[in-house]
């Protein structure tokens, strides 16, 4: 196996997980992609299964490591990016409480309209324009009004923090077969303070 210090990046898109391995100068070594399905249970709705995200990450990561020929111990760190405005609810055990509501889902159109009509000061962050049905607070309000049960066990997580937390919680013996490398992880803090303020005002 090659002894070359490198880093691994995971890009979680709408259509699949893409994994890239780069040397420490940023030169690409390998790219691998694993698709996952998008479910459209009704008009204006789009959902995905988080278990399929995780399976795709693991499969693409294993393949990238294998194709690169890099010794997994040479991978010094990783980063993850995901789609914005995708909502995923999980409990304390990190098990998802329902399918993820994707960024493109507009089921919360009526909730977004009501949020705009509050005239709350937090709307200044949106230029006092219309509130998008794709935004996180509108989707959270839809969940509160239409699926209140999962919210009783809710631990607010971004998709990115769910992925990183899942990796971090794996015992070393379990993490090795999954991604075949040590994974330095960091917690992720949601910085959408204006959206949180607007959500509180609406609820």
C-alpha cells in the first residue's frame, strides 16, 4: 500500500454520495460516487432515507480507498458537505425518526406564507422578502402541525452533524471495517440564528 499522507472529502448531494481523496497539496488522487434514490410520495414532496445515505458513504469510501491504493492509516482527516435546507429529525439514540425532508420539498408553502405575514424583525435577514417553503423553519412548523409525535423525541441535528456524530460514536473496532480508516471528527454547530429566531416567533 502507498504511504502518502492525504485527506478524504465526502460530498452528499441530492443524487448520491461522492468521495474524493487528495494529497496534502490538494491534488486529487481518486473520486468515487454511489447513488441513492429520491422519493416523491406526493406532489411538492421529496424525501430520502438516511440509512441509504450511510450505506452510500460507506460503499463509496471503501471503493475510493481500495482504488487509491493508499494505506488507510495515511488518511489524516476528513470533511463532509451536504445539501442545505434538508431536515432530518433524530432521537437521543441518533436513529432517524422519519425520512429526511429534502431541500427541494415545498410542502410547507402555507407555513412559509404565515411566517412572512408575522412581520417579525427576523425577516430583515431575508430582506423582508417572501419566506421560501424550502427553508428550515417552515418545514419545522409543518412537522409541528402535521407530525407532532416525532418532535416530542427530537434532538435537532443538521445532516452534516448526524453523519459526523455517527462516525464519532463508532467504537474503533467497528469504525475500521466501515470506512477502513481513523476519522478525526468535529461537532457541527448550526449557525442559522436568524432562522431559529423566526421559528420561535412563529411557534
